[in-house]
């Protein structure tokens, strides 16, 4: 399978649930099996499957296009399955990797909803088909252009779980017992880094992670 990325060992906390892991496997299978779309038989360089792990989502993409006029919206409702490569699709079916032709992306959506996750996004863009998975809650960014201090990391983790809160609530929620002024100064620094936002004015103001819904 030319063009696939080399696997590497990673560490970190668990991101999803068994059901969401199954949906990821289904998406990988759909990408590998050139039948629902992510491969064009006219391509001279074969196809490439990529898996991207970001702070707030998991992406599985495959070069190519959706075949026979299918659109991303069609993938979450019953639709005909017309394999580019019937032989490979038949092998996947007999091995139990896929269940019923034409149901792979529907099954992905069902599994994520059963796991309590946000419905995945399907997109066709710039010569590739992409499926995106999102966690149940907002995940604070861990890779930024500037190092954050232990206190700033505590603030980010608190905001990730507490949601939009007042300054006094942040101070009370931090285990370090840091003075309010110090917390406020660090919040302003995190704001300059684009990691947190301040909404509202005076006593009604609330701190939250950048991009977190109100």
C-alpha cells in the first residue's frame, strides 16, 4: 500500500470510547477499500491514506474523490455502493472488515452517536476525502508556539472542565492557592497567546478556552 505513513508510538490519555474506536476502524477500512470513494482508478500514483491526530479532532483522509456523483451528504444516508474494485471489496466483506456494501459510512455515524460523540464530518476537498471525529468535550490545546508554565497549564485544564467562569471561580478551583492578581496576569498572557478568551464586562465577564462555545 504505497504512500501510507509510517506508524509511530505515541503516549497520552485516552481520547474516546470503544464505540468511537470502532468507528475509526470502519473509517480506515472504508479508506483502504477503494469502493466508496477515496480512490480514483485514473490516478497514476495510487492512493494515500493519512491519519492526523490533533488537539481537538481525529482525521482520516484518503486521496481521490467520491465516485459516481456521490456527495459528502450522501454518505450519512442510504446510498448505492458501486465499487471501483469489486474484487478487493469482496475480500474485505468476506474477512468481516466491512459488513454490508454501502453501509460503511452510515455505520461510522451510528457508532459515534451510540458512543455519545458528535456526528463525524465528511468532506471532499482538494483531491481527497476526509472524515473527522470529535471528542465528547472540548480538549484544550497542548501544542502551542510558546511553552506554558505549570500554573498556566492548571488554568487551561480548569477552564476545559469548568467552562466559562469568573476570575474568582478560577482562583478557587486552582489547587495551587495562587493569589488572584497572579492568576489574572497569567490569564492575560494566555489571552495574548490565543489560548483563552474573555467574554462580557465587569462582574458579568467570563473566562473560557479559545473557541469554546458559551
